[in-house]
C-alpha cells in the first residue's frame, strides 16, 4: 500500500514514490519519498 503525503509544489496529497522509513535527528520516525508527478521530495512524520 502506498503512503500518502503532501506535496508542497503541487499543493495536493499524493501517493509517495519510493517511500522509505527514516529516523529524524529528534528520534521520531518519518517517511521520505518523492512526488510521482513533479519529483519533489516529500516527508510524512509518523507517530512514536
């Protein structure tokens, strides 16, 4: 199942392409991917 995130450039919610779970500096989890339409980087911060 593709994860959705908000693309700032397209100003719309889209399914992330190549989404990977990463750990941010503050220790929280996030999904990092790219917009399938414009290629802009997308983030979605996840719960603890």
